[in-house]
C-alpha cells in the first residue's frame, strides 16, 4: 500500500477527530502517502482536503443555481420526513480529491452532513474500503449511539429518542434502517473495530453480511504527550488549588452530551455532598471538585465541600495532558463506549480511573489494579469508590502507576499505526487478488434508491 485516504467529518472536534489527525501524522512519519478528506476543515494541515475545495476537482458542474436549489429542496423534504441526509453529490469525486486514486480508503465517521452513503457500493467497487467502527450509526435508523435500545438488530422504528445525534425531526427510523440495509447489501467492505465488544456488535448488525473481514485495532494515544508527571506542577500551571481533591471528566459538549451519562456523575457528586466531608491528615476539611471539560456552564455548588465546574473543550493535547496529571482521579459514565479515548489518555498520564460504563471501555481497565469498573448508571457504587480512593492516596498512586504501564503497553500510537498499515496493506493485496466481478457486487452507478 502506497497511498491511503482517510475520510472523516472534520479535522478538529471530539475524540474521533483527534484520533484521525494523530493517525494521519503518524502515517506520514512512516512514509505513507496519507491524506484526509473532510466535510469541514478547521486546521491548516497541508494533507487535509476540504471536499468543497480540492484543486483536482472541477466544481463547475455543481455550481448552477438550479442544481443547488434542487439539492436544497431534496434536503428540506428529507428533513421534514425524518430521512437521513445523503444529498451530497461530491461524494462521487472523493477518489480525485487528492490528485490520484488511493490504494485504500479508510472511512471514519460518515455522518455529519457531508457524505452520501448511497455511494458506498460504487466506492467499494473502485477501491478497497475499510470502515473504522467508531460508533453504531452505520446500522441504526439515525443514531450514533443506541444507548440501551436494541432495535438496530431487528429493524428500527418507534425510536425512543430522536434527539440523539445525528438527530432527526420525525420518526422515519424504520425506513432509514431499511435504506442502509439495501446500501450495505450491495457493498463489500472491510472494517477496523477498536474493541472486541464493537466487533461483536457489528457482526450482529445489518453490517455483518457486508463485511469481508474485520480486525480489532485498539485506538492509540500520543504517549510522549500523555505521560506521567508532577501533579503539583500541573496544578500550579493550570491554577488549580493544590489542597483540593479534584476529579476530571472530559467529553465533547460536556454535561450536555446526550450519548454520555452525566446524570450518573452528578448523582455521584450529590452523594459525596451528603457524606461527611473529606478530611486531610491534619483534620482540616478538603473540598472535592469535579472539573468537566467540554462546554462552559455555571458552577454547581452542591455543598460547602463539593462542587462541579464546567470548562470549554480543550483542543490542546499538551494542556489536556496537564489536566489529566492535575486531577486525583478520572471519572467517566456512559451506557456504552466502543473504546473511550479519554480513559486511555488519563491512564497514560498515570491517573487512576473510575468508570460506570458499558461497552468496549471495560476492555481498557483491569479492575482493582489499573482502575475501577462499575456497572453503567451505578452512582451509589461510584460515589463509594471515589471516597474510598480519596481516603487512600497510596493505593491511588499505585493504581495510577499500574495504569500508566498498561497504557504504554497497549495504547501506543506507534502500535496503532503499524497495525493499521499492515491491515490496510493486507486488504489492498486481497482486493487486488479478488476477481473484479466479486469486488463489484453492486452496479457501477452506486445508487440504491432514495
């Protein structure tokens, strides 16, 4: 494999964007001719191409007013009907946007209003396509994270929450699910799953029959940045009170993220507020603060000794690492996580983690050694665990050291890059060795109807 193109919603934002940019830079450092095509470009990275501004694409056919109005009209109709947004004709030009067709296309998030999923059969006929399974959107009626809903296995409909991103106005989830089934039935794709949990879910879904093969490749982190360091120095640089017991939670959109479970963390803090205050060795009261990184919001003072503060999302990896090092504990709660990049980053910084979550995140932590695992939604257990670790700094430090060792062994970005290169190369070889009639299971028109 000589050339690889990553396709993603954007080059800045949440964990998928950070991970995609890290992979792009690591591939380039390894000598791979790597590019990223995005629906929204925020950086000045020379290898990131905005779909609407490639020097290799003639955009004139897409400029006539009647074409733009027709596309907008279809988009408005789809939106009113609750149909997912696939009206993105530039998807057909993805192979040209970096100058020449790649050997492999690696698709990260395909939702976000920039990609026509109906082109997947055509695209997978032209070049080998690998899907990175960062969420469940490819096999649901609209949502990226089904939470506790299992309708994605049998056919969506009567959706319990249309507001989960990507949100839709009207419950057309059954038709959306059927449309995706037709698209995937005409596609031949490979995949990367970040956890065994996500791999098993994909195989049970309507995506299963379209998969030629899958590899579990755990996400990697920059261990030069996310590494242990002085807690006191980190607090001094960030202006955090050295005497406080600090918990940290990092998530895009902060407490408002609908696919996480901040309600459990708030309930955890409320229980801590009702407990007797934490005391230092000298008997003085120690205040406990949960710092939520992801979106600004007013401070929540739950008692004299317990508070929740909300700060904006942090784009700087270096500052984020300082936040991990500054806290006593990283906490996380979600009904399901395919992986949890923030948990891996906190472990890399030598910070003990306590999570009340389900999914692939449970594969990251060795319970009672590198962190604490509780059932999703267990605020009572999480509060008891937090207080237990607050009162035992020696155990907390030992678990943090074990977490850092585990992270350096399992979540190295170099390992992720090497495994990705090897898998992409294997896929390219297998694709070339397969008769074209088998690769092109779909028509070259790529359409499966509206």
